[in-house]
C-alpha cells in the first residue's frame, strides 16, 4: 500500500486488511478507534474490538510534519522507519519491548501490544508511585541492548551493518543537536519564556567553561557510533507497573554514544528528584536516589557479565592479550562511560529548564514559587554535572555531586 495518512475514518479498513491484525481481533468486524497521542511527533491510536474491548492494540503512524506544530513544520515521515527497525532489533535482545504485531516502513506504521495495565513512568513518578523492579529492568534493558549492538560483542561487519541501517536518521539527530546541545544555551526563539530564570540564562550564555564542555559532549553525540541507542530514553518513554517495564517511542534511534541513553534516563529521574524535593517529599526523593544507584550497579554488573562471556569480538580477538589487560581496560571503559553519562545528563537537565521541551515534573508545578525553586535547583545540578563530569570516578562520586547540589 502506498503511503496514506491514517485517521479514525480509514483506519478500521486498513487494519482489517492485515492478516496478523485480523487474526488478533478474531471474529470482530467492527473496531472502536480513539486517537490518544499526546507527543510532539506522531499520531497514536487505541483500537479496540467493539464486541470485546479487552482486545486492544496501539497503532502509531508518522506523518510528514511535526505533529505539535502542523504542516507548516515539515519533518520526514521516514523517522518511523528507525523506530520500527530499532524496536524490532531491541526485541531480539530483551524482553522489555511491547509485542509488535505488524510494521510497514512504506506506510510509516507500527501496530503494537496495548499496555493497558501499565502507566507512563513520568506520570507514576509525579504521583509518587514506587516501582521496586524498575532499576533492575532498566539496567537489564540498557546492558543487553548497548553491549550486544557494540564492537565489544559484534563482529566488525555486523556492527557496520547496523550503522548502515540507521545512518539515515539524521533529521532527528539534528533535532537533538539543536534542542539539547545548542539552542538552550543561547538566545533562541524556540526557548521557553521564563523571565524568572533570566539571570541564570544569562549566566549560562556567558559561561565559556560550561559551553566548552557542552561542545565536547555534542561532538561525542555527533561522531561516535558505539551502539544502537534509543536516542530519547526519558521517563515518558517507559511504561511500567510494579512487575513489568517496557520501553517505547524509539524514533530517535541511531548508532551513537552509549552514555547518551544512560544520561538521558538519569537526568529525567533526577528532575523528578528535584521536583519532589521542592515539594518536600523527602521519602520519595530517597527512593529515587536508591533507584539511581541500584540502576547503575545493575547495569554495570550485567554489562560486565555479558562482556566476560565473550572471548572475541570486533574489538578484542582471542589471544590478543592476557586476561589482566581486559580487566584493566574494562575498569577504564566503565569509568569513561559513567563520566560521559553524567555529562549528557547535565545537558539534558539544563535543556529541559530553558529549551522548548520542559518536563511536566517541574513545569507542571502550579505554585510559581515552588516551580522556580525546582527550576533553580535543576539548573545548579545540571551545571554541576556538565562542569565536573570528567572528575567522576564512581557512582559514589555521582551521588556526591547530586547531594552537593541539594545542599547549595
């Protein structure tokens, strides 16, 4: 089928023409369709069998413009190609991807499992919900997906094949380059209008040391192809309950630096931590810090276990060196990965305060005084991360930076 924009009026006929989807809905001949997307990029439909509403699927389609702006802001619909490819590849490496029933790159469409018993993690955290398994689940997801798409695991030809599959996602990479690493740190028409933070915005614009570090991190983002990364792994891209965790919305996926995914996730956990601190919800703050520490420990131990189980890859040939060298190299590698993750986290925290896309955890705070207090704490934390990321040697150092920002 040639590309056609789907809507409530034509989606039923399209879905019932697909054998796998038809099989899912069984004898149902009528579907109830609701457009539920609240993101910036794509249209998302919840589709239920009219006779048995418990039978439900999610349909997501990219359109050739930025959804939140409209047709006046063209954007290639091929971004869905990279979401389809990344989710399908991640699904071969981890159990934390929703089941995919159908995909069509030409139509920029993916049909997935409806996670009706799960909640967007950001919303759950705003409400103060505890998720006892999320640290292990996220650590497992990232360890498997990052390690098994890197040269630490793959043959050189396999890694280059992945690079070739995702090299075309430059348009969304450019959005990240502009809105994470550039516009928030200068006067720019897309930035949020926040006069109460004007003094901090001016300080950052004049902070050459900070901006030099941001340029170094931007260069890593633009030039490294460590592994297949999600590219936008924040708490709005995680759906979960107390038992299960799933990752969604990977249209920004490309072969990039591992630390960007880790850092984006850390930043969004920490912005929730900041918001709860502004509300004086100290018990929930403590849970978030424990979750961050547990996440890093689970990620790093799983990553190393996977690495130790491999005796040759594109990077290390069997017999190249004694095991002691690999151990020393691993220590250096994991330290550098943590440092880069903290640097990227700092950029993400700062851009969410000043840039076009804030986070509801903070911007959704109704009380202006409390909101400004949270903004200023987040800025202090983000600046500390960007300024000091190269000095971090362990997760304890990271936690010390976090607690210092709170003390200030």
